[in-house]
C-alpha cells in the first residue's frame, strides 16, 4: 500500500480515497473511507474502459450478478457508479495479505492450514458458480488472508472489463500460470477453468511455486498444454483432487461442490465422463468389453442452481498487480466392470431391457429408444394391413398416366413457332440491371475516412514520472513500450495501436519481474492494452505483448 500519486483522485462520490492498494491490468485499487468512516476498497478502471459504452453496460450486468453471490468467503460488492465520467466499483475491504504475499513471506502452507485454505476457497467458488458466474482469474493474488479466514476477490472483473468478442472466444485477462489449457487454445471460460486455476493455486500454496512453473511465459504455456503438473510434496487426499482438477480435458475436472464434499468426508462417485462414441454400447447397456478409467470424485451436496459458462460478475481487487488484498490411479475405478461393486462407489442402475419376446428386439437398439423400445413395437404400423391392399390399385393408375403423356408430345410441337414475340421481354431486364450496379459502387468509396490517430501516449497512460526505455513495433500498426519510473523503481508496459480501431482488435501486454510479481492484460480493444505497473528496482524483467495475431516477448533484461 502506497500513498496517492499525482493525478489520482482524492474522492469518488461519497468515498474518500486514502492510499493505493495496488494496480493491475484493469484498473487501480484504492483504500477508501465510506460516509461513516468504514474502510472500503475502491476500484477505478483504466481510461480505455471508460470510453467504451459496451464496457459500461457490462458493468451494470456484472455488478448485478456480483450482488447475488453469497457473502461467505467472498468480498461483496457494496456500491457501483457507472454513470459519471469516472466509473468505479466499491467492495468490502479485507485487511490482510494475499495468499501470494503470505507464501512468499512465510513459506508454503502445511497440514490443517492448507486444508482450511482448500475448503474455504472451494466453498467460495461454489457460491460464485451457483450465482452463474465464472471467476476467470482465480490465483493466489486474488485470495486475501483476512482475519476471519481466506476471502476470494476479483470474481468476474476479467469479463466485466473484457469485450463481447473476447468473451465469445474465451479470451481472458488472467495470469498465464493459472490459465486452463482450453483458454490458452481460444476456448470459452467455464467453471471448469476456475477449477484448473484452483488446482494450480493449491500447488502454489503447498509448494511455493505454480504447478507448471513460473519462468518465461512461452515455457509456462507450453507446459500447461503438453506437460504433466509438478505437485511436489502435496499429500493425499488433496493431492488426488488437485491432480483431477489439472486434467487437460475440462470435462474430467470435478466441480467445486465435489471438492468440498470430498474434503469434508462425503461419499464419492465417478465424475462425469466425456461423451461415449456411437456404437460403444450393445443391447442398450454400457460397453463392458472396453474398460475405461474415470476419476472417482465426491457426490455433490446439492445440484448447482445455475452454472453458466458465460455469466460473470464484478468485485473489487487488484487483478494481476503487485499486491492483493499420487497419480489419478488412487482415485479411479473401472466403469461398468462386471462383478465389481466397491462399497464407496454409488452404482448407477442399469437401463431396463425391453421384453425379450423376439430376438430381433435385441439386435436393433437405437440410441434414443432406450425405455420405449417395447411400446414402439406394440404400436408399430406393422399391425395395419390395410396399406397392403393399397399396393394393388397403385399399379393400375400408374399405367393410366403412363398412356396419357404419350399424346401430349404432339401439342408440344405446335407452340414452337409461337416464341416469335419473345424479343419484347429482353429490353426490360436490360434496363433494370443498368441502374442497379451504378448506385452500389458509389457508397463503397464513401466510407474511407482517414484513420483517426491514437490520442494516447505511453507516458501519458502509465503516468507522471514514467519514461520510455524500450519498445517493440508490430509492422507499423502498434507498439509495445517498456517504461521506468526512477523515483518509485517501477516498470510499466503498454501496447498502443497507431490508430483508433473502431471494430476493436486483439491486443495484449505482459510484464514479469524476476523474483517478483507478474501481470498480463489480453483482450480486444480500440486503443491500447495495459498499462501494467510493477515494482522492479534492481531486478530483471521480461516484457512483451501482441497485436492482432502477432505476439512478442523479451528475455530477461533491464536489470538496473
């Protein structure tokens, strides 16, 4: 927490701003005081979101969703003002370090402390998912270790500040080490992606490092997509649950409710399986010859009220900033293996067979007629012989019309000389197409106004005191800048487009400090991605970004 900087507001609405808590890819978080003196966290989005009308509308929706989330284990949204020139969101202030800061300062969590952390954070995700929200940026920096226990913050901010296009394609604002494989591959963010991030976070809490490392961003992404996680000395039962959450296939990951049930001693059942290929079953029963192994996970406490992949909400915190408020074999069992009924596994009753009145009933099972095979046979049209005699008269009329067309070819020859008056219609189409193409090309050259230059500069967006020390251009269309403020020892990274892009384009900015924090901002924007500011005095940094389909990242540099 630092003092307010030049240009920071001293008040937003009825809230007095006292200090800076931190800053991330979406905005700045301030410590504020409410009308009665109560401490609050106030998030002020970056300017690029303020000028986006769509972002304001998303804020309204996301704040409404956030207020539906149960308040236990989360920091609730208290107030939001999106109508003024400087939209802001107010949430409950949680006094305490983030999980990332706590682990870096005191070391990994162990024993009961780790289990309490796992249960509390998974319970928070249950509440978030039940409200129809996907967190999209779950990580140690977004878990605050408050005096009353762990509190999850920042749920939904990634989507609330993202664009509709980014939401549709799954593009996220998140930290690479905690992003699920489907998000890195352009998939949609769902609750399963949150569970992947939860698994990586638990590994960090237990070992002090993410499950797929925390070195260069390309290396981390490659490991997430192709390698197995490093679970370190994490022990069962948490180890097995975390391993299930880190499955590459989102369909194989357990839900937050399943995790809570297992950690609190509930019963276990097989987790939902991927869709079975057609033809894998015979006689309407699960295939027995082909044995598949699927993780055994807890029976849910209750059905989730609404788990929506697109719904998210808004809460206030530091997103990506410098401060925050054994293998699967142990949990597997054979599915539909004959003669095996484990005591701790709930068996799914087999589907009822149709009456075996005829052997043909077994040879023609259809996927959509499991229980209705017998009734369909009883009402089958085969019991209607009235259609059989209809086949008799059918050939008789067929012969009659066959004789009628024979005399018709003779009159078809007589109208041949009649097409002489046909030259009259051609002048009509000749006149109609002529005027049609003429107006079409005229509007095409009209929408060619000169591109509007980007009104922002790197130093202007990063703030007073920052100066450009390096840059990387993307073919003259955009540039990623690295800036440094000698008075505060902070670096800033921002990607600026050369012109304003009305239709928006994918842009990103990345900053990582050696033995320090990291931040990423990725989405579809009109003018810039970032800024990302992190303390990096006398430390090396890697920085980079992207524009359109092009991305770039530096090595460790600028270690002064």
